[in-house]
C-alpha cells in the first residue's frame, strides 16, 4: 500500500479554529455515559449538532433504555431519529451492528467495562466493534478517555477544501492521520468543538450540500467504485450477522 502523507495549511487551520472557538460548545453533555456518547457521536458525523442532539433526545424519550433501542429493527430506528436525518438508514444499520456486538460480548448494552483499562486496549476494542465508524471511535477516545485524537468526517474534509486548508484530495482518514499527535488532549478537544461549530455553519449555509454534490460529480479514481461496492457488501454482511446474533 502506498504511504500517503496529507499536507495542509496549518496557519489557515489555526485561524479557522480561532474564529469558531468562541461560538463552540465547550463540553459534551453525554460524556458521563459511554453508550450515550457513542450514540451521540454516531448521530453527529456528517450532520449538525442540533440534529444529533434532537435525535438522541428522541431515542431517549421513545425507549426505556438503550438496550430497548438495540432490539429495534433498523427501519424502526430510522423512524425514531427521523426518516430525513442524513444517511438515516446506513447510519442506523451501523449503530444496530455496534450495539449488537457490544451485547454479544458482554450480555448487556454497556461500555463501562472499558473504564480503567489501558487506552491502547480501549482504542483497539472500539475500532474493532462491528459497524464502528472511525469518526465515532476517535470522538469517544477524545471525550471519554482523554486521548488526543481529532475526529474527522467527510464534511470536515469538504470544509477544509472550501477554506483552502487542504489543497489536495484527502479522505477523512488521511486528514485525521495528519492531525494525530499534533495537539495535546486539551487542545484537541478545543479543536474538535471549534470544527464542530464551523461544520454546523457549513451545513446551515448550504455550502456543505454544494460541496457534496461537487465531490460526487467528479469521476472516481480507477478501482474506487469496486472498492466502495466491496465495502458496502461487507457492511451488509456484518449487519446481517449482527442481526442474527441479536
């Protein structure tokens, strides 16, 4: 595999963070419950903070607990968070797979067993749960376990290109890798909250949707379509497997 290093304009990046820090949330209200943090993080990528907050509130109000939510069908989960929620079906398919995997391992929907374990082991555990997006595991490590990772979703990358922080093509994984080990945990948390506020504005202004359409209209590199189909096939298989175990 080709070793790819992503270069970005650190001065533009720092200016963006400085601009949005005063308008950003300064704490995560779900940090005391790791399953709630997982669900909120799963609702936040490529969506707005307002959408994620509202969807989590609906999950709480319509279920006795998160275990009850786990046994819902994907279609029922979609109805709970709202059918027009961004990528609602694929998002809930992933969430259901992860919750089923947690239940299969521990016979309950809880992640408290991770508290006090070595952070390297926690990260490995989270990253290997069925359906777990990298954005979500990174956000959980940052907020729940104090590890200096900056979560990056596709909308963040689109924003970086729009603001010319990034000038070359990069995936969320590329940009997240470029940010890793660059900040202290406190600074990484500040960066995350500032980027969340900036991405919210990007969504609400309509520019995120414009950037998505522009990105999707570009021809994909040779082999990219086949790889995407293979990933989707693996995801469907994982979802069916988790559903059977649940």
